[in-house]
């Protein structure tokens, strides 16, 4: 089952559930956030709560998307309490090259490895611990809060000072923190972890700067477990031309870290277990148009899709106006 949020009135939301070919509005729950909190309170799953709720009218998700009515599949009433983070150096590139990549890394003397390659090697060796064991921690970054989120279909605005605005096709976990401070996984979403790859390439210590950009996720939220092998497509359309079209692989079969290990290292920090908060935590990628030599332009349209997630995530690229910030003394 998947969930969608659509606009209702001026500022409201309405939940839509999709299951196979059926899609319907979910009554008595005004948002996915409310639905998740209700499931926690009733000690049940979101899917079970949806199935018990009164079904509303039947809808066609593709038409809702075309009409611009779909928004991000979860939000927090206070955007400052939706926290967006992510991990990098977590993917193998493809299942077929896993052994070859491991052999290549292992053959290089430890002293000659770059910091990035050393961290990748650590993930290969310790990113998938046995249950109950602690695995190696991944690279981690802060992305922004709820004000950084562009709804599906909305532009991803690259700031005027940026040197690049490129897509990153990923899957992210969606989490909510209960009243007693326990993290609950709501589900998984397609995620465009839009970044400045030129800045990142110039110096890896600028990674934090490169990540402070808007992002988008959805349109649908997948309930339940993430399939081990997710195969999607990432495209960039420029007018009538497609300037980039490559598959991307994710899911644990294509990762050097387990989802459980990434979650454990994120939520080990008490500040990320603040009651009521929502977390969007992305799991990384191995497919970038930047790596293929594509230079994005204003007006390009990013498309990310994978069968398991239903509707594609589509966002055009825009460029913000130059701003002059004056720091005033008090």
C-alpha cells in the first residue's frame, strides 16, 4: 500500500491510499502525520488503520498529479520540526560489479586511499552487521528542514551563488518520533537529493555547503519494508530532448550498508528523538548526471521513477535571484 497527500482547500491536506489499481480518499485522518500518530497511539500499523477507516471516493492519482494537486506525502505542521538528513558512500554501483569493486578497493594499500575511498571500504567491511551487532557508521550530512522541501512538480531552486544544481535519485526513509521519544518508520519515498556537485568536487570538506539546497520527495509513500532490489530510472528532459537517461539501483542488495545500520547511527543521537518530529533520511545513490558529464540548465526537468513507488517524482530546475545579506550589529 502507498499513501499520497493532496491539497484540500487553501492550506489543508487529504490522504489518498493506493493499493494495486485502486485509489481512494481516507476519511477521518486529515494528514499522513495525523494517521501515523494515530497508529502509534492505537498500537497498530498505518496500513491496518487505513483498511479499517471509512473509504471515501475513488480517485485517479495520475490525474491528481497532472492537476498539480499532489503535495509531499508527509509534512509537519511546523516546518522546523521536519528534519532532512542523509548518508553517502553507501551504494555499490550495481550488484554485478560488487565483487570487482571490493577486489579493487582491497588491492590498494591503506595509506594511499583517499578519505572517501577509506570510508567506502569501511562500509563494505562493516556496514551490514549481524542482528544485534553494531556496524560501522556511514558518512552523514544535514540537508535542511521542512522549508527546504519542494512539493512534487514544484521547481527545485538553485541559489544564485551555486556553481551547480544536479539531481541525486535516491530512496529515503520517513520517520516520526512518538510522544515517548521512540522512532517509528512510516515508510519509504523516492527522493531527489538536489546538490551542488561542483562545490563538492572542488573540496570534499565543502560537502556540507553542497548539501544545503532544496529537495523533493514523493509523490507516494510506500508502506512496509523496502524491497531488497529496487531498480529505477533517472532522467533529465530539456525541452523535447532527453539529455540524461540512466537506471539507478538501490535497496540493500545494491548497498554496502543495511537500512537498519543507517537508522541506528542516525537515531542514536538523542536530539533526533524529539517527540513529534518528522525525519526524512536519505540512503544515497550511485547514479548522477554530473558524473556522466551533464551540465544542468535552468528549465531542465528531473524525473525519478521506480515501479514500487508508483507515480514519478518530477521537478523542474530554477535559479534564484541574487541576494545581498547585510549583517547588522545590535
